[in-house]
C-alpha cells in the first residue's frame, strides 16, 4: 500500500469515527420553553396558475401570552418567499381570487369583529371589504372573481334571546328543539 492510499484511508476512518461524536455534541433536549419557539404552518392555498402557495405562519409570544398568524406567499419551488402581512392582530383563512390577481383573508383589526380584507398579490396595503355585524363563519370567491359569498351568523339585538339548541335523533332523523 503506498503512502497516499494509507493517508486517504486514515483520513476516511477518522472522519467516520468523529461524525457520531459531533452529532452527539449538537443534539439538544426539548424543554417546555422550546414549545413557545415552534412555528405552525396552516391554511395552504395554491394559486390558480399553480406557481405560488399562500399559507399562514403562526408564532407564539410567551411573554404576552399571545399567538399571531401572518400570511406568507412562496413560489412552488421554494426559492422565493414573501411575507404579505405583519400585524399584531393576525390574519387567517387566505384565499386566491380565481383570476389570481387578489388575495383575500380574514382579520379582526382594531378590536373589531372578524372581517374580510383584500390584498393585491403584487403587494400594498390590505383593503377592508366588509363591515359585518354578525359572526363571519366562512367565505368563498365566485368563479368570475367578481363576488364573494359569505356565511354569517346574524347578531343578536338587545331584545333577542339566544336560540335554543336543537337535538337530532340519529336513529329517527328527527329534529327536536329543546
């Protein structure tokens, strides 16, 4: 065995022998405080042309005992990422308009109720689209991108009582008001 091969063999053996030791030094045990450092990805939405992905990124501020979701957009290959919103109130439920020109989302800004906001996909400030007095449950775009369908729970005025719950008998499929 010549000297060059011997040196190469020694270097290769020392590399494999030191790798487990390096891996052991770099491991860290998970502590309860680390839970607050975790980020959660949710509400994925693929753009109509299939080149971009909208999602929410939720972080936790343990000092304020608060969770905040912001909307991000990333290219399909992951090379470009853009944070679209950054507010203390947080945003949720992002959706592309069917023509791909706009992004809508829900947010409760300035202490108000959940409303729908519209954002140009190229950037800029979000525009508040709705001023709903009731509780916004969900929404969806019309196929032509000209309208948005809302599912809203009506607000109770001061003279109304909360509705009584319904019970559905699953064996008779009969609905009874309590």
